[in-house]
C-alpha cells in the first residue's frame, strides 16, 4: 500500500532561510529511511512564504 503526504507550510516573514535549513535536515534524515521514495518542495509563486511539500 502506498501513502502520499501533502504538507503546506506558511512561514513567517524573514524566516524562509531558517525554515529551508531546518527542512533540509529533516529531508536528509528521511532519505536514509528504507521506505523513502522522494519529496518535492514547491514555493507558491504568488506567496513566497507559502510552501508545499509532497
């Protein structure tokens, strides 16, 4: 059985770099899991503080 997650993040102004650095650490840890298949991060072109991870 496959499972997909879609997670929306609304980042506080001025915290984008911190958010991306923290998320990078989480994604690096996830990549080591045997069940990891991939993740894609999107930034809303109309709102650079809104991110979508799937």
